C-alpha cells in the first residue's frame, strides 16, 4: 500500500534505509538547507539559557581575575646607539666609525645581561620591594610540595630541586621576577633600542626603566674607564673625565633617573626618558572581558553541539521530514494548560481561534489534500508509540472538528487498557467496543454517547467490567464493525500505545489511514522508527506525523 512520504536528505537516517520501502520523490537542496537552518535556530532557542549561563560564568571569572590581579604598569625609554669614537691612531689610518645590525642585536642582549640587571637590582635593593618579594611568597604548588616533603621525606630529593633548597632562594626568585619584567626591542631597522620595565605602580615602572637605561650607559663608560687605566698612554685628565661620567651614571642608577649631565664617552645616547605611564599595561580589562565573552560563547556553543549530537529526541518538524521521509502534518502546542486536570478534547471548538485549533486545521487540510482521487479517508486512526504523547487529545479534537464542519463522525476509543477518552467523555458508560466485539452486538445497538451535533462517541468498555486482555481487536469482527460504522459517516479511532499493546497494529490494517503522534522533546527517533515499522508490517497507510507540544514552525 502506498505511503505518502516526502523526500529526504540522502544522508538522513530514514525508515526506508532501515526497513526498506517504495520509491521516494526527489528532494531539493533548498528544502534541506531551510530545514537545517530551522533546526539550528530551534537548538539555539532551546539552549539560549545554557549559552547565557556560560557567558555569565566566564565574565564572572574574568571580573574576579581583574579584581584580584594587581595592576601592572609599563614604562618605556629609548636609547640610540652612536658610532664609536675613534682614537687618533684609528683616525689617522682612515678607519670608519660605523654600526651594523649585528652590533645592534648584541647591544640588546647586553641590556638584559645579568651584570647590568644585577647592578640595578642590588643598587635599588629590589629584593625587599613588595613587587618582587611577593613573587617569593609560597604559592599553591610550593605549599603542596612542602606538605608532601614533610610527610614523605624520602620524596624530597625527587620533588625539590637544588635551587629551591638554597638559603637565598627567595632572593634569586625575586631577581628572576625582575629579569622577566625587563624587555628590550629594536625599533624597526633603526639603531634605536626601546627599554621597558613593568612594575606595580606607574612611578616605580618609570624609575626602574630609567635605572636600567642608566646602568647600560654606566657599563659603557665603566668599560672605557677600565681600558684607559690599563692603557700604555695613561692620561690623567682622560681618566678624571671618565671617572666623572661614571660617577654621574652611577648616581643616576641609584636615583632611577636619566643622567642629566652630558656623557660624551658613552657609545649610546638616551633620546627618551621613561615617564610614569597614564594607564596600566596589565591586566588589560577590555581584552580580558572580550576574551571571556568569546570563551563563554564558544563553551556554550560546544555544550549545545555535544548535547544536540547526543540528543535522540525529536524536536522539530524538519527532523521528521529529513529522517523519516514522512510529512509533518502540524506542530501542535500544548493543549492542556499548567494545573489543568481535564483533558481538552473539544479545544478546537471552545478556542476556535487559538493556536491549537489553527494547527489542527492545518493537519486536517493536509490529510484532505492527500486523499486518493476516488474518495477521501473515511476511517482514521490516531496512534503513538508511548502513552501520554497526546494521541487521545488529537483524536477527540479531530472528531469535534469534522463534526463542526457538518460531517457525521463516530469517535471510537480502542484503547481498552487505558481508555482516557472514555473516562472523560463517558465516565458512566454501560458498554462499548469491548462488549460489542465480545458479544457480537449489532452496530445500531452499541451504546454510543451523543456528544454534539453529528458527533457520537463509542466508549472502550463498560466502566464496571474488568479489562479483557485476551480480546483481540484484529479479529474479522473488528473489521466488520468498522465497515458498518463507515456507512454512517467518518470514523476516528483512538488506538492504544504501540509500546504496550499490539492492538494498534491489528486495527491499523482496517483503517483508511493512520496519523502518528510524537511528543516534542520526549519521543525519540528510535521509538518513532519502531512505530513506523509496526504500522508498515500491518500494511497501514501512514498519512503523516503530528508533533505535539512543539514550538517550532513547519519547514
């Protein structure tokens, strides 16, 4: 029997691929792309609070980091390398006084040499400075190591390095922290060196930068002074001049300033002294916040992607189209409001302009337009894989809608084990489908409840009689019973859940078509595939799937 199934994406997990079926209609890439986009928007809508939560957590951690991290300031000074002054003998021989790139790179390493930086460190007594002494405070790693080595002394040689056991370890760590905060770079391809230093305050950063710059200049003068003292031509005036320049440079180191007096014997000249920066260089507030925002979005998106890939529950109409090749007749909103006990089997009448009624009319229009040319479906079954997915609510409202359109209709509750329709519409029923089949009662004598104009309801069974598990609804008597009901108008049958009863499979073969109901966010792809397989085995015509309690639109 032909199934009106829609085309699917070639890589989708379809019922035909699992169980085998007939031909399919060609698909369009635009439809697939539109369905995927709709599904993506639905995933983002459902997971918006997860993304928002990840962003809030990331921003909170970033703000905590900014609050707890002491600000750092970086000051900059610039030094230009000048050609070496020639001696009278070199000038007489015509030697050139110039510089090359290798010499500039070498001077960068000289600035960061241990000799120059240690001079600044000792002169300014940075070992007692809070900026650097704080780095010697034991952190979490050091505290854990202290506890472990105290409890297990044999592990001390393996966990503690020789440097950590030295009595001056704190001083060495403070010096290493100072070295890490000093940087030198060459400005482009020029002979200008930019010296920078980072500290906890703006004035301290400028003082340290100027001290390092002065120490570099001092080292050059000191080198020339030592050479002059060793030279064969000992000129007292020359030595005195170099000693005076050396004293000026040494004083500049102690004061953390640039030498104010000219130093003609230095091979470098300070062209820009370090000044207190106007703002902190670290942590960079905007960069940290933007980074935290990006991390939060990526983390939230990653969680949504993993959650979506592992989620086997049906969420939208586009998933039904792509995975099973069956049309989604409608996406019904939740019919029963929160706190409402009574099942709204006539909501399509009581709230005719509401979203539920509009979606139901869309579903019925799809059924009518899909009817065979030689007639229309006179007997419809409403089924689901599990109970509680809304099949009884759909069956009751569908019967009310057909009756309101002027067509006589019989609503049959075939769920003998859990007759939700009977308990709501005919709680005092003295008989029904069960008695009619067991006692071979004629159709005209079956106790039917008149609900409204053109609508009669046949309960499942006498409320005072126990459930008969051995009554088989697939017997020929059931087919004859439905055939006689079709002579009086349309028939809507509420089938039992296929998970716990085979009666839906047995009755489906007697009907013109079956509507499958899936609950959004509850029914899984595997359950719906099993339901389709069961109906396929009964050679039932599956008209389509109605997604209940959904929020997404068709497409």
